[in-house]
């Protein structure tokens, strides 16, 4: 890492740390996340999106962000100073106007990331990704065998996703393109404990940029819920299997500087996943930056932070009516940030932490393990 990058990381991380300390944002969020559709082509066992979609439709509520509202979100993201928008669903590729919105995002200087299950990543969509300027595709791969994948995702689609990533690689190579790059995200749950390291090896074989792990949650909409009987949760009889699987990931990560970078989670984070499933994870183990790192917008255009929705209404504004920057600095947002600091249910989801923290944290660790020259 060069000196300029290191100084920038230290400065930016300090501002985020201080923001949380004084309960006031001193810098814009890293990401504006837009949950712009609840529609999806899969019915994954650990995901509640379809149930949420049906519930919203039964109430006569929106299940997608309107295109015009989304374009306002993009403009407001620029005004806020945030450089990245996360297109997330549901499944983004079911939206016919996805690439119109991606093009609009790139045109004003914002970086788009698409979170997808990878099933609809055909030649046409890949070509449009290249032409519209998609930087990253976050693709969910929760198993390394079709049998286990089918138990989780409900369909035999793993082979199709693998072929789609290979097709992406081939098209990029033919066109001499570096982007979009792929990050594989694997949700850790009871069904895939024996295949976590295999997911890493599969991802390496597919030539993706890196792989990330996060634990399954009881509710995709409200991560503060702490049930232990939901699909995928690792019960006490399987903790030893979980710990062994996590230890294998850590050992792999420490084998080389390349492996260390390839698994995007820090060693500390991976060890905390053990505590999460054992029910011993404490808020102080990994302070949550959800009120500073990421600003989320749902299908109705409501702006929200992650809070206990059984006690509080999650949203604190309507993007169709108010500027995003105004909502970011509002008294209501400040109230929710205080709630987040008091959260007693740490979830270890990626929105609660920052890549910048992990990158800086591991600079010293990599130098200790692999030597300074090999990590510059």
C-alpha cells in the first residue's frame, strides 16, 4: 500500500470513528443502498423478500422504486458526496429499466454496484453491464455443490451461475475489459458449513476478485431480530462444525498475502461469526456503523437505518419529497443513530462495518505475517 493511500485511509477512518463518537456525520456515507425491487426469480429458504412483497401488495403498497424517483436518488447521492450506489433487490436484473438507471448513475459520476444471484447474467445482460459502466457485481454463492446449493436456493442453479461467471470472464477478455469485477458473497448457515472453504476454492477458480462471508439473519428486513429457530441457523449441536469451518478459512487466509486479500473478511470478523451463532456476541465486539457507513432507501422511497422495527418505525423521510442531504443531517436521523449505538443485537452484516476499517486493520497484520516488501 502506498503512503498516500495509507494516509487517506487513516483520515477517513478517523472521521467515521469521530462521527459515531459525537453522533454527527462528518463525512458522507460510503454507500447509498437502494432496495429498488422486491421481485426475485428465486425463492431462497433464508430470504423473506417474497413474503414481504406479497404482504406489501396485499396492503396496496409499492414493491419497486419508481424510475423517476430513482433518478432523483441518484442526483441526491451526488449532492450528498457519496460515490457509490448499491442496486439491490430482490433481483435487480428483473427490472427492465436497470441499465437505463445504471447509465444515468455513471453519467453523473457515481459508481454502480449490482447485487445479484447471478442466474440472469446472460450474454445480453453481461454486454449491457460492460456498455453501461458497471464496476462491480456482487454474486451470491452459498455452496460449492449443486446438492447443497439446491437446499438453500431452492433450484439447481449453481452450474448455471458458474457458467455465467465464466461467460463474463470470456466476454471481458475478448473486449480487453477489466470491469465489471465480481465479488462472491457467501451466507454462512447450517447447510453449508462443510463447504465454506470449497466456496473459496471455487471462487478462486472462477477468477473473481474476492470472496466475503456473512452469517444468516432471521429477517432480511429487520436484522435486529434474534430468533434461533429460523432457516439456516446453526444450533448448539453444530457449533464445533462451524468453528472448524471458520478455522479452515482463517488458515487459508494466512497462507499467503494473496489469500489474505482474497478473503475480504478480517480474521477478527471471522472469529466473531463463531460468537454470533453461539449467542455470545456483544455490541462492543464490533461497533456498528450502520448510521454512518450506509444510507438505505426502500421501494416506497422511504429512507431508513437499521433499527428494531417492533419498537420503532424504521424510516425517517421520503426521498420523493425531501433532498437526501437534508434527511442525512436531520434530527430524525440523529435519533436513529442513537438507537443504533444502543443496539444489543449485533448482526455482522456488511452494512454495519466498513471496508476501510478492515483494510487499515490488516495493513500491520499483513506486514507481520508476510513482510513489508511483499505488501507494498
